[in-house]
C-alpha cells in the first residue's frame, strides 16, 4: 500500500517498470541495481528509488532488486492479481483490434462482452466474445455489470453511454473517443486516451527539436 498520496507521474511510470522488469526476466536476469535499471530506462537511479519508496522498500543495499520479487510487488501495486471484468463498446476497426489482440488477461482483466449498433457485426465472434447489439446493453448491465468499459465508439454518443455505464455500477472507463469524459462520481476512474493528442505531442517535439524530460516528477 502507498505510504502517502502518490504523484500521478509515479503511477504512470509503474507500468514501464513492470515492462522492463519482465524483459529482464526473459533474459534470465536475477537481480539488478537501481543504477542499471535507470540506465536501461533512461531515468536516474534516485528517481527509481524515490518512486518505489512510495510503496515500501524493495531493494537491498549492495544487492539491488531481485527481479522476480520486484515484478510481483509492482504487479500487486498495479492490481494485476485482482481479476476484473471488462466490456468494449464499439466494434469498429479500433474496437475489433482491441477485442481480438489486446492481452486483457495479462493485465488482470477478463473480457466478457462487446457491443455495437451495426447489424452486420452482431453475432460475430472476435477473440473471446461475440458482438452483441447495443440494445442488449442495459439488460446485460443489470445482470452482470463489468468493472470497466472500453469506449471505442463514435464520440457523439460517449457522454450518454458513459452515464449509462456509471449508473449501472461500472467503476472505470478506458476512453479512446476524442471526447474528454469527466464524471462527478468519486468512485469512478476515467482514463482519456485521445490519439490525436498523442500524435500532436509527437509532432511538437519533432518540430522544436526537443524531447520531454523523462524524469519529471
């Protein structure tokens, strides 16, 4: 458990730590120092120690970090071991790619449903689920509301669908529409991921010949 309120930028770095640690395990690396890990990730050793100290002490002076142990600790911090359920709203190109290719199970989620309005898609099996019609969503939410919903439908219906999902008990929205969703319910978490913002951020740094400071806290 975090000792105090944790900076959002620290939280954003945790999945990156996990990704690098898992790559180290594949390479049969048993232990690594904060300096070696920082060199791989392009951040300082002190930043790594400071980030991890928010959740307790995981390293030993003179030894560094045990890779397997740190993977387990970071996985637990990120909640991966608590399996949660997810549905996808929108089975267009992006939705289909996420349904069929994204490894939900690897990150602690089980995909239980997918919905769309297009009649020609209804009943199609993609990965672990068959596409259901949006008019079945309300009934399904009553019987088995998922923990999160992945929003990949058109942006003009994002607000209304988000309200419906939250009213049914959905606690998290992974939003790929180009509308920034804000919710008043403090128990609901929204992660807005507009692709256009990311592309324009890339373009900014290319235009100005600079790069972001990866050590921002």
